[in-house]
């Protein structure tokens, strides 16, 4: 914020300075096009925004899923990010909601880092929140730095049971009129799809539900070849392994 107490005769000059500052802060922001983790509330539930933490994307983040799951991820998430202009020509909505669900350890969080690498390489701002109850604040931040991807964990902890004020705030924010034309992709995860309120799953709020299921034969072979590296010849027959 800029706060100043000035004489009226300087009003026009100060307003020009403020306007120019706003432009510079928007265009030259250190967060635009980067991957950041943000926490908006402290342990007491009070608004207490900590400085965003830049995510370390130097590692190798290549989750390996079944062929069907990988296809769904490519179509619903990767394609709209990597080929934004082409997606627009095909009338793919700029505002999208994607839900990953699966058991613990199925690779949902690893997918966040993979998505962050894809997003930032395509000029998207990536915003990660551990607590999906902070989704309204994260989406508000994303509107400042579009195109953007917001990734939140465990949405079932927020949108379950009877409708509440907090749940309505999340639903209304996702529906936000001022975000319908914004290029913002929201990706959320859950271990308990059955707990999520049906209102959250309706079309327009959640455009794709992708189940992270057990790896198929194709994924098992790719896992072995990936981790074996040069120790495993390309000509090695893994058919028996796949049958196991």
C-alpha cells in the first residue's frame, strides 16, 4: 500500500506517481510467472500473510501414472497450459477446475511440482496452498498475475457435510463473475471424493475429475525403466514383470 498525506495542489502529481507505481508493481512483480507457496492465515485462523516462498523446481518431477490417467492429465491440464492460444481457438474455457482424487501416496502432490514446472515454463504463475480453505485468497492473488494455476490440497476438508458460510465463500469465489474471463486453472486434490458436497462437483466448478488409480502394465514398465536407467538395456523384455 501507498499512504500519503499531501497538499491538495500536489494531488494530480501524486496520483500519477501512484498510477505509475501500480503499473511497475504489476509488470515487474517478482512473483509473476514463478511458482510460489503461500499461507494466508496463522494457526489461530487470523489473516496473517507470510511472504510467499519460491518453490524449488530444480529436481526431477515426473509422476508416472497409468496410460489412461496420463491421457486425462494431458488433455485437461497440460494442453491448456502449454498451448494456451490453440486452446483458446478450440474454445477451451480459460477458467477451469480440475480435481485429482486417489489414495494416499498415489502421486497427487508430486503432480503439483510437475504442474508447476510446466506452468512456469509456459509463463504461468503457479500458486500452491497446503490448506484449501485458503482457496478464496489464493484465487484473489491469482487474478493479479494471470495466466495462473492455483493448486490446493485436500479440498474435502472444506466442502463436506451441510452447506456452511465457509463453504459458500469457497463456492462463490470459484464461481466469481470477475474470474470467468480470467485465465486461471484451479487444481485441487482429495483422498475422499465421497465426502465432497455435490454442489462443488457440478459442471462449471469442477470441469474434470481425474482418478489417480493403480499403475497399469504400461506404467509399471515405465517406472522400472525410469529408475533403472542405464542399468537396464532398452531391449530387455519386461513382459514377465508386467504379468506379475
